[in-house]
C-alpha cells in the first residue's frame, strides 16, 4: 500500500521518493542551505507501535532499510559517541556573526564537491578563524578515513558524503574506528531528510548540514559547537608537578607540550606558574611580556581578545603564557585569581599544560585537584618517594572519581648514585610509571642552552622515545612518526 504521506513530505520531494521511512512534515519550510535542525519543529507524525517515540528506534533496528541488520549504535559509533550533539536551542543569527571568536582548535575539512571545497577554503581564510588551525583536503569521508589511520584527529572534522541511510552509517562507522573520542564530527550530505538527521545525532554526530554550503554557514557551525554559552568550550588541563626540587618537572612538561603540539598536531598552551623562576621562556628561546602576572593581578579584565595578546606564539600550534621570572615584585595573587585565569585559558585551546612550581600553597593544591590529568615527576630517591606518595594520597582522597596521577621517573641510572629500584618505588606508590627517562645531561643541557626541545635535537634516542611514550599514555594515541628523507633520496628525487 503506498504511503499516504509520501508525496507530502518536503524532504522527499527531490530524491527521496523510494523511502518508506517518512511521515507528514508539510508545515515545515525547507532551506537546502541550512542545517536541518534550524528548519523548525515538525508536525506530530503517526507513531509506529514498535517505537518508543516517533524518532527513536530500538537498538538493532535500522530506520533506513528493513533488510539491514545493523549493529547497536553504541558499538558502531563508539569513537565519537561521547561527543555532545549541537543544541537546537542555540542558533547563531546574522547579528551574532561579528562576535564569533573561534578558539585555538584544529579544524579539518574533507569536501567532496567543488562548491563545498570553495566554501571550506574561504571559511579557513576568514578573520574569525585566525586562531584555529585549518586544513582543507578534497576527497570526502573516505579521504578522512585514510588520513586518520596514520594521524591523530583534530578537535573538529567536516566530512562530505553523497551516501544516505545504511551506506552513510557504514562510512561513519569506518571513520569512528580511526577517530579520537573527543573529536566532533560534522557531516555534509546531499539529502534533506529529518529522519536521517535525527539518527545521525542519536549516534554521536555533532551536526548534519545539507549542501550547497556557504562559508558563513561553516563558521557559524564551528561557533555553535565551541562557543555555546550553555556549554562553553573547555580545554583539557594537564598539570605537571615535581615530587621534589630539581626533579626536572618543567623540562618534561615543556617537552610534552611540544610533542603534543607537533607530533599530535593539537593546539596547546603552556602556562608557566612558577612566577619568579619559571624557565618556559628560556626553554623556547622567547622573551615574552609579563602577561601572566598582569592577568593574575586583574583576572576580571582577561577576555579572549586580551588573552590572545598576552600569549606568545612558539609555533603554529604551541603558545606560551610565560612567567615574568623577575624578583622586582611580590606575587600575592589569591587562589581564586589562579583558578579564574586557568579557566579562561582553557576556553581558547584544546590542551593546557600547567607547569607548577615545587611549592605548597592553596592555589597550587587547588590546581592539582581541578586538573584533568596530573603528572608527578620524580627521581628514584627516598625524598621523591615520600613526597610522591603524599601527593598521590591527597589526590586519591580529593578526586575519588578521577584517574590516578601519572608517574614519570626521571634521571634514571645516574652513574655512581644509589637508586631505589623501580619495582620497589612503584610497589610503595601503587602506580606503575608511565615512562622512565634516562639520565642524559649532555642532551638536556644542549637543548636548554639552544632553546630547543628533545624531539628537535635527539629524535630517535632513548629520551625522545620515553617522552613519546608519555605523550601516548596521556592522550591514548601514538601517531606514526614519519622518517626524514635521506640525503640520497633527495639527491635522486626527480
């Protein structure tokens, strides 16, 4: 029997005439250049008795094809199932476009048509996207799948596909297998189908847009995902603290941040909270302004524009909020000021690496407790063992629902120095070390004096491998390290 609503469905009026999964949406106004959720609320459709609601299907049932025995959505899209869908209640209007401020995130576009390619190129060059790291690569969703088999995924991915229904879900399942859990995915399709949109949102896709796409639509979509006042963007804070003075916590933090930005291609900000003696500026060969001290003195004045001026750009993806490293003033900021500044820095980048000094103050204790990840850098001696255990016990009591701190054993195998064995050290703490970094004063000294990182001068060595291991332990992903071309390959390259 023919579906009585078939020819009244505005979503089926162009290319959907063979779809039996339709209902009467005649009151809707169709705009093929806008995201489907901006189209308004549909009229109440007839409810299938097999469904709990008009728009949700039981797990295992496919709304797009009766003969398709789909796996459970949670298993199929698990890689980005935790990504919240865009809230229909927050829609960027034309009056809001001038106020958009995109944070320091990575955005990759994978268009499959000439129109979307031009829109993505134009959007990537827009003034509102200056802080974001954009990449445009034609090839659609299959190019994205091939790309992320060997590369980490950015904060946001736009993929275009002409598939629909079961085929689209299969393609997204392949993409989910190579995506990080925190990555947001926006799908650009050719079919204005409300049932398809609702199914994609239910399975973890952040947004579904219907072509042809305009550049401002892409920018507004980014803003709606990362500038929603109801759910403001918050980067991941990783705190590094030394178990004792001289453990090398700052050097490890700076090298970790460099690996995160360069090897993992993640936009990262280092915040050097060792105000009188911080070394981040020296390690990166920078002479920044006293921005961090000024921000702590007047945190209420710090906004996205001022913060952007205060940060020092070390590379395309790495920025530095440096300590003044002078003794001409007393640093007496309140605990709330440190917390407020940290919160505002977290609103501009996906990863924040906090380099904490070896002191014990209320603001430092609060910074450790509120961080997403804590890395304790220790040396294999009794003082480090005692202090590391005290920090771990404190954090276990204050963060019962968070993961245990990461442990880094630094300066291992110092010639002539008695050391506590690794198995005894970890048995006392109840935590296995994420990495063991060998004692190499020549390598670290050369890097420090040159204002370089270990990955720049010691790639392929034991220390660099240990730092890569730490990066993988915290991020959960290890990118494929591309070998540098040899001299002969350059010589004989045609």
